[in-house]
């Protein structure tokens, strides 16, 4: 019996941005709970179309922020919205741990058995 490849999820940036204010609010709320004053390096995991990135850039203007998302459509939209900022299509499991890993909503999309091991590699 042949094995089927898992379907890759590609989010629709235009659909996501129909509710931009509502989708950005959790990022703002979450970031108010972060006690770091000036992290040197931040990884914006699942940066989507750039709305969470803008929140991070505003709060930490001197930080080096890496921005990744698994969805090419989200990255295309982020590059349009913030052309002066570099975004990459990437898998979060390939990055070394920064000072701050910020994700409004990405870890719940990993398979259940991948969540904790992936998070542990990011903080080691």
C-alpha cells in the first residue's frame, strides 16, 4: 500500500486580512505580557501577512527580527505590506533559538506529537 504525503497547508493572506484588526489584537495583547525590555534577536514565527511583525517592530525597533512563515501566500503579502523588511518562507524547526520566540498562533498547527519537541529545540 502506497503512503500518501501529508497535505501542505497554504493559508490565504487575503482571507486572513479581511479581519486584520481582529487578528492583530491578540498579537498586541500577547506582546504586552512579554517582560523583555530590549531583546537582541527575535524570531517572529508564523508571521503571516506582516501584521504581527509590525507590532514587534514598533515595540522593539532595535532588535534583529527574523520573520518566517510556512505559507508562501502569507509571505508574499507580508513583503507587499512591509517591503523594507525581509521575510522568509521557512519551517520553524530549522531555526536556532533567539532571545525571544514570538508566535501569536502557530504551534497549535503542528501535529500533537511534534509540539513539545519542537518548542524544546527552540529554547535549548
